[in-house]
C-alpha cells in the first residue's frame, strides 16, 4: 500500500515580542502547498534552536553570532519604562535614564537590552522572567525597562509605559544558519523583503513556470531570412565603386 508523501514544512522560530503574523499570512497565500509551522522560543534559546535544527529560520533579537548565522535586520524597537498608571512618570511623554536614578528598576534574567549597568536602584532580587517583573511592577514595588513590544505583550490595565530616550535598544532580525540556506529559507527571505510573486530573485512556483516560458517565447523576435549571396535588397543602390549584381539592369540610355 502506498501513500502520498507528507508536504514539506517550513519552521519559523520567533521570540517574545516578535510578530510573524503578517509574513505568515503572505506565506500561506503564496505557498499554500508548504505549511508554515510557528515555533515560539525565548530570546536566549533562539540561537540554539536554530543550531539544533528545531527551526529553519527565526525572528530573533540581535546580536547573533555572524560567523555561524546569516541575519537580515528588520527593525529596531523603542525602549520604554513600564510603570503603574498612578506613577509620576505616567504624567510625561518621555523620560531619561537620569530621571530614574532614585527608582527601583528590576533587571530580569531574560533581559534583552544588554545593559552594562542597569539604571536606578537594583531590586531586592532579579526576577526570572520579564513576566515575573511585570507582576512586581503591578505590585508597585519597582519599575521595568523593556522593548516596546514586550510592554505591549504583557499589557495590564493597571500599568502603562513611557519612552526612555537614552536607553539601549533591541533590534529584531530574520536569522538562519548560513550553511542551511535552503530554497524554503530563500522563499521566506523574499516574503520578508517584499518580493513579488513574479520577482526574478525568487524561485518560480511550479505552476508559474509554463506561463513564464510562454511569455518569454512571445517576446522573442523572428529572425530575418538570409538572402542569397550576391543578391541586393530591392530598391537599394550598390555602394560606390561596386558593380551592380549580375542580371540587374542599369538605367537605359536615351537615344540622341
């Protein structure tokens, strides 16, 4: 008994805060025969997931090891400070690191901003995760600095956030092992970069190939038929110093 082979799947890892929905929708419209499997990973485990082959590519936070990975930077996020809604910071549009000097600022173990020294006063402990730190902010015992997407991800009605203008920022990139640049990875690069279906840089879909060949053939110009050697084009005079081709009559002379 024989059965049809399972369709090949493209696996895309993504870190908290990254939003693959737009590109996933375009992929499903353009490559319906290839399922897209979204693989959630933490920012810390994303590189290892790609190294171990648990995903073909990933939306990860920079920096990454560029000796092993290829990466296409996508965007850089605004950094914000998360505060209770009744906090003094909530009354302004933006603050600086210096403005937080006397505040307790939590620095979770999964921090993605890479501080040399976090601002403010350290908390009584380092929360294990950003989610845990959010709970402490809601308990009104400190503040938290994160990329804006994480503040939105962990949104609560009793919390708000404001831009921190002079803080480190976090960049998000499409990343994959350089030695594993497969056709599916190249297809997804095309989706992320906004290539059209008919882009010459992308791979043609099988059903599009006959159309492309027919189009190319219709554009081909017919070659002119070669004339026998020694035969001049009708109505064309021979070049100076050259005799007319044999069998061609010259202009008749007028009789005197």
